[in-house]
C-alpha cells in the first residue's frame, strides 16, 4: 500500500538546511519514491502554521520509505537537516484501492 511521508520543517540554521537540500535529489533519485510537493509558502487554510516548509513524498510501501530514511546516503546528508531545522515527519498510510 502506498505510504506518504509528510515533513514540516522549521529552519533553525538555514545555511545548514540548504546544504542538505542541495544534496537531497542526488540521494532521493534512487529511492524508488516520488517527490510530490516541496513548498516554502503553502497557503494556510486553517489554524496557525509555524513552519517554513512542507514536503510530501510517496513510496510504494513503508519498507521502501524506511529503507530510504535508513540508507547511508540519506543518513549522511540528514546531518545538515538535523542541524539546520526542527522537523516533524509523519509516515501516513494511503487508502486501499476502491
């Protein structure tokens, strides 16, 4: 079943985050996942949004998503994301086919 990874990112050291961002696509391209959205100015429809960016990715299943997150390449670049932003990341199950 498709899973979606949704991240809300609040920059704490934007220069460090941008180093992560610059290398992200080279690591992500072989993950089997699909980047659906990466928006630094989303429209807030309800509530108060305190982050700077939202990212949405799709993976075939949870195993594929976790394999990407645990890959050596991602773990290496994630050091700059962790140092450069507070992130809330969710893994959300998609709906079964109708």
